[in-house]
C-alpha cells in the first residue's frame, strides 16, 4: 500500500452488490478449475490505503504480499489499532516480507485481470512456488519496504525490496519478458489491463453482470435469497454464501433482464 503526493487520492467505497458478484464468480472459477492466475485491484479510497493495493488470485486462493509489521511486538497503535511510529519506521527501513492468504474482501475489489492465458503453466507454477516458499519461511531475504515511508525518512529504496505492487510486477515482467517498473497499484494494474489478455465466457458474463446498476443487483439478490438465509450475514461477508446462490443462477437471471 503506497501513496503518491503528485495526485489526489482516489475516492472509493465498498460495494456489497458488486462484491457478491465477484465472490460468486471467484467461487465458479474455483469450482471449474479456472482460478489460475489473476491480479485483483482494490481498496482505492479506503482510509488506510487511499491508493489501493493488489492481490494475486492464484490456483483458487487470494494472496497478498506485505510487511506483516502489525504482528510484530511493539508495533501496534493505540488500543491495538493501526501501526505506531516504530512500526512505520520498520516499514520504511525494510523488513522480512509476509504473505497472507484468505478469501479476499471482494466488496473492496474494484478491478481484476486474468493472466492465465498469457503466462505459461510452468510460469504459474513458478509464481506459486515462490509464494509457498515465502509462506513457509524457506525463502530467506525477501524484503518488504514501503516507498512512501522510506521517502518520508529520507532513506534509499533497497534493491532487494518490494512492496505489494512491485512484487507482482517483477514476477509478471519476468514471465512475459516485459519492463514493469511500476510500484503504485493503479499504475501497474493499468499496464496489465493494456496487455489485452483473452477473456473466457465466464469473464464476459462477469463483465455483463457488473454493468448492471447496484440497486438492480440488490433486488435480484433479494429475490434469489428470499427465506433462505440472513441477508445481513451475507451482505457483511460474515457468513458463507448459501449453496443455492450460484453464479449460474445469478447470470441466468441477469440475462433474462436484458
């Protein structure tokens, strides 16, 4: 997560409707073994990360490269929230990187690009191996450094360091033999979109569903979920989506609207 003083921060807000759409599409990719290599952009405009961040969707999991500084002793802010000055200093100097894995907070995802058909299966395996090595600690020397914090402290950028953007950029650049020097999330994401990767049928369906206004999508979800689950639990992503709520059910319903 980085900032750039040259431009005003992006404004953004979470979307329950589009988050549910993207979550269902993700589940469908996993179910049909199509979740291979995708880059997600999101959280632009969120208070703690106004410039957004990038995640990998890789072989059915969502990964984020980061510092893990909030898990280190003495780095938490008041009442255990946020990161204190000591933690921010560590991020500026650089520290061993961490790799988190989870389901992804899809209500904050604002864009995604599928690279599965551009990167070879061997290349995808190589990226997966590096992520696994970071997670299990077998890869030593992988450093996270915040560009913003380093500049604020007057420190140079370490050649052995990455942030969440440059980590992804280096690997994609290596696989596709490109120059991707960007370290700001939106800049790299825009470059990846310019690669014009081939879309499959599911991505075309996703594009169509995401073109529907949020208010209309919420009405469709309410009809699909009537009497089956607590709507509050689903909208807050605090409960698993009911099995009756499927990508096919939603996409078919949207096709009938048009």
